[in-house]
C-alpha cells in the first residue's frame, strides 16, 4: 500500500472546505443580489491556500495513477473533475454552485471509499 493514501482524509477536508467557500462566493445570497464572484474581494491568503490546495490535489490524483491499488480511484477523481469542468464552462452562473456541490459530493464519496479500502488493506 502506498503512503500517499494517508493524504486522502486531508483531501476530504479540502473538498468540504471548497464546498463551503463555493457557497460563500457563488451561493444563493450572491445570486439574489446579482453579484459577480470575480468582483468580490477574496483575501490573498485564502486565494493562495485554495490555489495551493488545488495544485497539490491534482498532483496527488496523478500520483495515484502510479499504483495499481489506487489507479481506478485516481482515474475516477480526474474524470469527475473533467466532466464537472466541462459542465461548469457551459452553464449559467446559477448552476455553477449546483454542479460544484454535486461534483464535490461525488469526489468525497470516492475519497471515503478509497480510505475504507486502504483501511481494510492495513
């Protein structure tokens, strides 16, 4: 078993944080007031943490492809992100949060499944 699987719980927390931040910047209140999330002042620290987390998450998912046990999970996680990105690029702003939430829920489910399988292999 790869030690990289130990990072899965950390990325579950990151996914939950992304859903929280997405609701804050793309949520019902923002849609009701007609606000554009690109015009909101995202603090530099949050932007740095979010960007760094996304980059580390992508590197982790790509590294999962190197191990036979986690290859399917890596492919599924990357596939969900690819499909979600394609849907978000072609929808209206109101639907972005819905797609992000469903996409995050699927990824959280995959990460929980990966954690459970790794736990059983210990």
